[in-house]
C-alpha cells in the first residue's frame, strides 16, 4: 500500500517502482478530463474507464513509449455524468482502496470568447528543455488546470473557461489580485514552484526544475532553490481540483 495525495493505492503484487505517485485529476469540463501521475521507473500505462465500477474502455497516452511522467486526457464524455477509472501500470491494475477512482463531468456552459493563457518554458538543472513534464495551475479557488510541456519545454495553459470549484459556473479571474500557483512535476528531474498573478503570465520567465519563484511584487522575482529530496505539493494546492474519491 502506498499513500499518494491522501489516496490509498493498492496492488500488493506490483513493484513499488511502477506505483502511481502524485495522481491528479484536472481540466474537468462537460466532456473531458485529464489524469496524470509519475512512476519511479519508466513504464507503459493506461486507464480503464466506464460509467460503472466495472469499467470497460481503455485510454492510452498519446505517446505510448515507456516513461515516468504519465498524462492521459479522456474526451467525448457526457455532461454531468460520473465516470470510474483504474490505472494499469506495467501490467498491474491499481485502484483507490480497492475500488476505482471517480470523476463527475461538468454541466454545459456557453464558452467565453476571451483568450487568457499562462505560458512559459521549463528547463532542467542542466539548462536543457524539460520535455513532457506536467505543469499544474491553481488560480485562486478555481478548479485545477494542467498541461504537458512540448519538446522545447514550452507550455500553454488557457484559463478563459476555467470553472469554480463546483464546476457549475466560470471562475472570475482578476488580473492583479487572483493568485496563481504553478507546480511543475518533473518526476526524477525534480519539481518547481511559481507564485504570480495573471498580469505577469504571458510569458512567465523561464522555470528551472529545483527552483521556487515569486513574481507577485510587480512582476519582480524572488528565487529559492528547492531541497534535493522528493517533495510533495502542499496539501492546500489542489483545493480547486474537482474529483471525487469513493
């Protein structure tokens, strides 16, 4: 048994190196959501999804090669519907305390026409672009957003249609007062933290894994080096995420 984000993940026969760590459900809309995690060893993985705990449909990563950072987006779902899923990592199925995880999609809302985004670029400690790491964004008390970095380490996080924690309505983002916390999960490459406001996010200055940044004072930064030890995200970071664990 391993404790991940206060979730109990059971699979007694599995090697701990393949166990999902830091599992997060993000980007919940009326028709889609994303799920991400990392493993201590390169492995292939997929999720099995269904409208009942019996599951039934497998969803694979866009890149099916063996890796440590895993990110899957499920789409073409129905609004206001509860879905259940399990994770299969290195051939072993992982559940939440013996039952699948669950997530409920949002109601349908008319899309907003604005185009606000958070953008930036992530590098390793060796100043090499950090490829396929996951950037999480918590804007105030809105739902949790996420995106993977590209081959050049760039990321884009649109937030014009970000919803509040209930998913029932859009979250009103104030450019100069709505706090943004970014958490970059690089698995074995390390993590990074950024605190800023929406007015200072196009783009955010380069992010280096292992560092912590604060841009809340007129866009100027203070920077601290994070400890080398493995660090989990503070408990209050994903209060804006919207997922249900049975």
